C-alpha cells in the first residue's frame, strides 16, 4: 500500500470477520454467567489438574490391558504431564506468594455484585462476613 493511502481506504466489517473476542461472544459458552461462576471457583489450571489426576491412572490401566495398541499416545500423554509438572514447579519456585489486600478483596466482591443476581451476591457477602467473624473470634481466643 502506498504511504498515506490508508487514510482513504474504506474498512468493511463483514459478519464473523471481526476480532476473536467478537466471535467468542457469539460462539462461546451457552451460559456465560455459569462459566464465570465456575472459573471464579475453579481456575482452568485447577480443572485441568483434577481431570488429569483421574485420567492418568485410567490411561495407564487401559494401555496396560491393551498392549497391542500403539503406545505413542500414552508416551505423548506422559510427556504432556511431565511438561505441565515442570511448568508448575518453575512458575511457583522462587516466587513469593502474592498476598491480597483489602482492596483486592473488595474488587472481587464488586465483581460478584456486578456479575450475579442480587440473592447470590447477598449470600456470598454473608458467607464472607461469617468467615471474617470466625477469624476475629479465633484471634480473640488466641490472645486470651
């Protein structure tokens, strides 16, 4: 393209030709609120770890009872597991645990308020209040 001609070039945006996030909104989860709630409780990493913990012994058992099958998928699976373990150990090693501030907690609670129905937000808020009161009571008992 010649210099400065981009100023006069029209831009056409056809359906499904936009950015990936536009497509994800159209083709994403059937219930985005449910997806948000799930990922707030269980990150994708936690979900993957739990699935792999169940799948690993099943895969080993399956391939041990079917020795005539190609073993390459099991080797690939083992390699993936070891890569994930290595990534987890290197990403957490030497990195101090990040402590949440009160404003971090307040930000999370604001997202709860904005993302959920009123009764769900109030229930979460009450759960937080109860947990904080229990912590205060425990601290008071330790002091006496």
